[in-house]
């Protein structure tokens, strides 16, 4: 607003200076064939005076009515732009803060997920190790029981084999010699042979 007023005032001063120069240069100009600058003519003087009055009227209307309105509009616009910029800066700061919080939350969630995954893997590994220990213990027990059963069956088979061997030996001796073999002697020899085989 102040710049516009200064511009209008400068224009008014230039116009007044121009009229003064024209008035001073009028006699020479008229002599050169410019009747519109003959200030001795009442029509030219009236036109210059009315031009100055109209210019002064325009100046007063512009400076008192129009220029203040334009100044207020420009000031309002500048204030609105400044407020909009402040709102935009605040929104940008809020957005930057929200992005930073989101990134931090993402990092925290990732760290928590990795910790939970590691915890789950550790629990699964412990459970698998415990299961393997249980399976190994059960297998060892079953193997031990099977070995005991095999040993029992083996000893029963050897016991039955001793009886069969003793009976077969007595039958062979009696067939070959025609006399009955001494049962205690046959049992003793079969026992010695079976002891020798079990070693």
C-alpha cells in the first residue's frame, strides 16, 4: 500500500512538473507552431486547469478509496498465505513425526518378532531334545528287555539242547555199543561241551 501511494504521488509531481515546463516553454512552442501550448488562449488554460483538477480528483479517489482497499486485500492475502505456510509447516512437522514414530514402531515390531521367533525356536529345540531323550530311553529299555528275553530264550534253548544232546548221546551209545550209557557221565560230557560252546 505504501509503495502504491508513493508511486501515485510521484506521478502527480511529474504531471505538475510537466505542466509547469509546458507553461514555461509555451511561448517558444507556440512560435514553433504548437497552438495547444498557447497559454494566453483561455481555452488552453481552462483545459490545463480542468486536467489538473480531474487528475487531482482521480488521485484523491485512488489514494483515499481504491488504494486502501487494494492494500487491505494484499495484506489479507499476505496474512492468509503466511497462515497457510504456518499450517503447512506444522502439518509437515506432524507428518515427519508420524513417519519417525512409524519407523520406530516398525523397528520395535521387527525386534519383538525376531525375539519371539528365537524363543519359539529355542522352545522347539528343547522339546525336540526332550522327545529324543524319551525315545532313546524307551529304545534303550526295549533293547535291554529284548536282550534279556533273547538271553532267557538262549539259556532255555541251551537247557533244552543239553537234554536233547544227552538223550541223543545215550541213544547213539546204546545203539553203537549195545549197552546203556551211564547217564551221569553223558550229562557231564554234554555239560562240558555246552560250556565250551557258550564261551
